[in-house]
C-alpha cells in the first residue's frame, strides 16, 4: 500500500467521515493492539516472546483523523484483520467503510471488489453488517490454560502411541501422515455441521503438512495417537502444534463409536502433562462455539476468550 492514503467513507447511512491511514512500525503497533483490541483476548490472541503477531501478507497501519491516531488495523490487498480503535472512538460502519475504500484505492488492492475481514469480535458484527459484510455461520473463541501434570489413568481397552516426525525430501512430515489424514477426513472434517465438511482429503493432508513444519520436539511429545488394543484400529488423534509461538491443539478427534468414554479428555490431559514436563507454560485451542471441544476444555479449566466470527465478506 502507499505510505499514506486519503479516505472518505461512502454513505451507508450516517455522516461520512474523513480518515487517513499510514504505515505503522510493527513493534509499536502491536503494543497498541495488546491494549485496545479486546483486553479479554490480549493474553490469548497474541504470541509469546518476540514472535510477530502479523500473519503473512499483512502490514500494520494507523488510522488517523485530523492527524491524530484513533486506531489501527492489519491490512492486505483484499483483507482486514485486527481493526481496533482508541477510546472514545469506536469501531462503526463508517470507519469500516473508510478502511474498505483505502484497500480498494491502493495499488495492492488493485480495485478489488471482494473484501474479507477476519476474526471479527461478535459485538462488532452489526457494524460490519451495516457496512455490507456477510458473516460466516460459525463462531469461535480461543481458550487456554496453564499446563499441569495429571495422574496417568488409561482406558483399559485403549493405548497411547507417540506422534513422530520425519524428514522427507527436505520437508518435515508426520509419520503415518496418510493414516492420520484419512482418520481426520472421516471423523472430524466431514462431520455434519463442521465448517470443513466440504473439504477434500488433499486439503486435510495439506493442513497436516503445514502443521508438521511448525511442530517442535516438545509439541510432538505432547501429541498422541490412540489405538483400540483389541482391534489395533486408530480411534483418536490429538495433534499439538506451535501457532504464533504458543502450543496449540490443532486436531482433536475420537472415532464416533468410541465417544462418551472420556478418551478426548485423556488426550488433552496427556498434552497438558507432557507440555508441563517439557517446560511449556500454557496450552490453547481455537474452539467452535457449541462444539463439544468447547465444553470439554471448559471442564478442564481452560479460560474462554470472547467469541469472534472467523470470516466476514463484502462482495462487490
């Protein structure tokens, strides 16, 4: 994007306002984000240590009115995320429209008509809808808790096996990648109501490859495969990866016929225990609202963050 672009919000009701944007220094911008982008989520959304919060393709920008910073956002050529304001200013549809026009008028935007906003907090949904955005149907929240050691208590008919990583053609890949991928494809991704029910098997494998590239020795030890001791069938998968510098439950699934026996709870307890032993301070999960994972993790002491809509889209 250009160093500074002038914006005028188009009239979707209310008085148009003039806002300008300019590039921000990432470290300073992230400190503002920590304070003003929903305090309840500050310790959940943001990375640990010195890892950059900005995802690939996004740059930090200040939002200014009359030369004064009133907020910020991370922008790309066709997307908005982490839009925040400094009190007494508020995120409203006029401000959102101003940011949309900024994206469309820049060289990076290229006049694109479709704009997406990511991880929109539920209490800002109305403002985005008034600006012309359509919400995805699912709501999510980040949940996290400190790691802790649990007494080992297995289920008599099941046994844990460690997850292993191997280097293949210069890439880090999961051992038993296809077996794990097929299990997730059948028992997690294609369940009715899942936001991934239309995903292909190739997409499952691609996600596993990306996750394996960011797994560490510690998160590998915290992950687990669960097998039926009599049939030797894979009945449960728990994959712990590193996301923004934080250990995160990326896959957690039990075969339908084995649910209700506390197996998912045991896998999460194992993940918390092994993470604690490896010196990892916390574990988190991105849970879909209303999904059993949300209830399971709440019962295990995970602190829930605020709800957000994963994607909202404005079509041209």
